C-alpha cells in the first residue's frame, strides 16, 4: 500500500453485450482489492454501461474532489467515455483492465482491447496515465497510484536496412486502392485516418461507399450465385446446416456484393464498418465473407480501419501470402504468451490442419457466418502502419504461433513473441498502439524494415 492515503474516484466501465454476471464478479474482486489498499474510494461497485450512468457517476465524484481518477476497464468499451473522463478531470488518471481465462469459449470481457483503445486515444491527446492489466488478487496496486503516470513514448529503433527492397514494396502500394464502406465507429480513434496523409505516405487511394450500397447490392445478388457460394462454403467448413439458414444466405450475399464492388472499381482491399449495422439493419455477419476475401488475396479490415487495410496490403506484398488483421486480446506474462483473435475471419489457410474448421455465429450478435478454428503453429510476423501519438511509424514484431487449442471462439491463436511477454505488454500500451495488427506466416521483418527506410518511417519493435 502507498504510504499516502488518497481519495480515489472510481469509474467501472462495462458494456451489456458481454458477460455481465462475470463482469460483476470481476468488479467485486477489484473493489475488494481497492478497499484493502487503504485508500478512500469515491464511487460505487456498479458497472456503468451507458453514457448517462457514467456522466452521473462523474458528477458525483467531482464534488468529492478526489486525488486520483481510476477507470476500471471491466469489459471492452470504446474510448468515448474514457476520453470524456480524461477531459473532465485534471487529476492523475489510471486504468485497470482484467484478463479472462482462455477456455475456448466466447470472449466474455475483452477488457484488454478496451485498454488498448483507451491507450491509443489518450496518446493522441497527450494524456499520460498509469495502468494495470491483472486479475483481482494479483499483487499490490501501487503502480496505479504513483505520483508520476507510467506511460511514455517509445523510442524508435535505428535501422540500417537497405531501402531497395522497400522501394519495390512502396511502388507496389502506389498502384493499389482501398474501398472504405461506412465510417469507423465512434470511440475507435484507432481506425481514423486522413486520406491526404495516407496517400502521401503510401500512394494508396481510397474511395468511400455507404453501407446501404453494400446492403442493396447484397439483397440484389442473384439467387443462383448465392446458392453456388453456399455450396462452395460447404466444402470449406463443417456445420453450415447448423446455423440459421436465412441469416446464412444474407451473410454469403455480402461476399457477392464485395466481389461486385471490387470488380467494378478494381479495388485491392476493403475497410468495412462491420458492426453493428450488418447485424441490426442487414441481418447477417460479414466475418465469413471477409475470411474468404482474405484467402483470395483481397484483404478486408474491420471497423472501417483504412490504415489496417493498408497494413494488410503491405504485409501481403512482403509475404506473398494471405494476411489476417487481428486484435491482441490477452497477454499472459506467466505463460509468456499472447492471444490474437478476431470474430471469425482469418483466412482458411491459417487453420491448424489438425483442427476442424467450423461454421459458427457471432458471439455477441448471434448471427452467422463466422469461421472457427485455432491458427496453425509456425513463425509469424506482425506489422502495423501506426498513427500512435499522432506520429506515423511502423510497428514490427516476430513471434511463434504455438500449437494450442483455441483460446476463444472465432479464429484465434496463442503466440509467443520474440521478446518477453511483459515487454510486449508494456510496449503495446505505452506506445498507444492501435488494436489491429496484421499477421502473416514467415519472417518478413527485414523486408518491412526496408520498406520503413524507403518510406521514411521510424520503426518500433515490440
């Protein structure tokens, strides 16, 4: 316990689309730890699951004039409320996020991704904060309440790579284009971009479409083409008959719509606002179609992440192989491993050959089509064209995908990074890195370092 007794304003953030009973269990454990710290707590051990509840809690805390503000990242949330809290309080800020067990089921909390989004958004605002990623009962809380926030900019690595190979990669990008369908969700600063800035860096061009255009094209797709795609999908994964068939048809039609947009515009990649409207307005998931597009070397980025799509094109050019844009959803220091995951959209060639590739539904929205399998073992390269802290850079990491059972539903893999897990954990949060990273099998770091030199980008190694 700190020698100084502080008044801590506590704001527990959550979202009702996750496992609320489990989140409340975690919150109870976090609150017990906070009470045991000896500090005075202002607030209540109640999940704040909408803006009105959070604003009311903030108002109650403000009149108590706390010494510190602590956000409890109990489940995933976007960064809207985190930024509102940061803007409303001048006091030192801290965030505590909790891990969850890798049991092969749904991501019940996905709190690490919330911490990741928060760190990026706060880095863009120049707001330093302390943080902790640990379960209740795991060690002291001193790091949350130090006088000096812990997050500092990471230092770029020096690179003496030959720019020749990188120039060739840069030239490849200059001839390519991305279709952006819809806008990125609120609170996903990780997916924001400025077209002129991206074009100046890579030469890539971007054209925008409304989501309604995608949906209209999907509804209008010929039934024969949808039936043929259904037959093809039946050869890719098992269990298509076990999901809702009208929803499956709508999902597969999104693939036909993307194919049509690609053919008409000559696009090389997509950045798609994949939720909530594909579920709430259209009635089918785009995840399975995205996996098919990626396998066919037309990578797609979720949440209209244009820099994510650009990163995929870069890594695909460097590797000559399909790529997967994944969330980093857990880092276990004790196991020296991490989990990369996305709902169900990894290219099928990345599946562990000993596992069954299955059709499934979205864990939160309960609609098909998603693919489910663990990623195959082997060396992998991670990369991100990043805008963390407002500075364009290239984030790189090597790793080894381990032969493990699936950690969570959807497509996921357990990876051991080249550097120790605790260093990767600190690097991701301290750098304010975006929550999407592209991965491909093989070691492509040298080619990507060469690209960074040719493009004039600083390199940060995780």
